[in-house]
């Protein structure tokens, strides 16, 4: 049974809106980072639990609350009470394995993304779920992992680089989504380099290890495809600016991210075709190697067939047998064996069978 089905089975019989964490990282400590900023100020602090409402009172100030390690239900309930988030949204945040999507709740947008976590070479690629709640003056981000994937955005806010401090939470949401999409290109570049060396191994030295690597790459491509295709739909909806929470001037920015997503999808499809070709090359190489081995064995067996016949003929234990008492009989048979073997090898060479 797939892991996603096993996770969903934990909530069988519970009423809608039940807050149950279905991920596998329930022991991670929660890390809550609260950032408030505008064009002139920037304040950031970290807390271990959400004990009080952190909604900004100044409409000219943006509040960004980033939560990593979302297994603590009480913290999420506090956030939901503070920002009046629908219980079904809170349920989806805790339910790991959601399909990338965007939902409009009038007062806020709920966005689900899949972020690619860098994996060491040879290990399985992992997609971590990111949930965003975009309001008029705030942005909430929830991440199931424990690493700070939004550190580059936080550094831009601190250094006041670009336009992120000058614009609202919708631009901050765009920046986070753009960073997520860029991470796909980092992994796809690694895949490209690894696939080049893998292609050389498939052609020159195919082995069961090579076949396992090809299958691992194919599984990674399937996972990337499942993450990128719905992500394209999410960004397309944001580009159309169907919600007043998305400013009109962000259309071009989301269109740029949409183009990047299309490029990533095309790259994944290209890699899938290359991997399918690698699998065909591997099977052909193994078949050719088997044919070469069988060819050598067949030639050896064919050469020894007349030799075996001659030696078995003169190995029969009959008292009255021609050449049995002949002085040069052994040397004659031995010479005949050598001549036949050499003659057959020369014949095979002329026919270009060896």
C-alpha cells in the first residue's frame, strides 16, 4: 500500500476538520519565526510555541510567520484562531501528501506546493510539502521539514535587496514560490550530470547496478512530474489574479514563474525519454553480450563436435579394430584432430563468424 494511503487511513472515522498530523516527522521540534517588515523597518524573532495572536496592527506592515515542524496541533489551532483560518485548511496543513493546489477563501488564499529537498547522490529524491496562507497583510508558511529553505528570502528582507520590502505579502508569496521552482532546476541540473555518466555506463559497461540506477532515476522523474504538473496549474491561477489579494502588477512575475515551470516540466519529460532510451540500450547491450557469449560457446562446441566423434570412435574397446595395432595410429589420430580444429577455425574466420 502506498504511504499516502496508509497516512490517510489514520483518520478513518474522524469528523471533517480533525487536526491529526499524518507525516512521518512527528518528533521534530517546532520552530516558529515571526517577521514583521515594511520599507523602513525589519523585525524578526523566533519562538518555540504560538502563545498569543501575532497579527499586525499596522496595515502598512507585513507579518510573515514561518513554521517548520508542523506536528504540534495546539500551535496550529492558535494560528487558526488568530487569523480565522477554516478548520479544513488547518486539516490539510497537517495532512502530508496533499496535491499542489490553490483555494480561495475570500479573506485569504490557501496554497499548497511541493518543495524538492536536496538528496545525496544515489539516494531517493524527497518532496516536502509547503502550505501558504496569504492574507491582506500577512503570509503564513508551514513546512514539514526541519531545514530553513527560505533562508535566501529572509536574507533579502534583512538586507533590503530587491523589491520585497517595498511590496506586500503577495510579492513575498511570489518570492517563496519562485524559490521553490528554482530549487527544481538545481536538482534537474544534478540529474543531467549524473545521467551523462550513467549513459556511458549503460553503453560501455551495463550491469545490474546500472539497471537499478536507471530505475531509481525513473522513479525520481515520476515524483518530479507529479509535483510539477499541478504546480503549473497553481501558478496559472495566480497569474490570472482571480483574487483581489494578488496585485495587478504581479501578473508578469507569476507569468515568469509559470514559464520556468513549463521549462522544468519539459526537462523532466526529456529526461524521462532519455531514461526510457537508456533502458532499451541496456536491454540491447545485455542481449548483444549474451549473443556474443553464446556465439563463442557455439563455435567452441562446433569445433569439438568432430574431435569428440573421432576420439570416441577410436576409444571403443574392440579387440579387432583397424589401426589399433598400427605403430603410428596414435600420432595419425592426433594429427587429424589438430588439422580439423585448425581448418574449422580458419573457415569460421573467412566467414567472419569470429
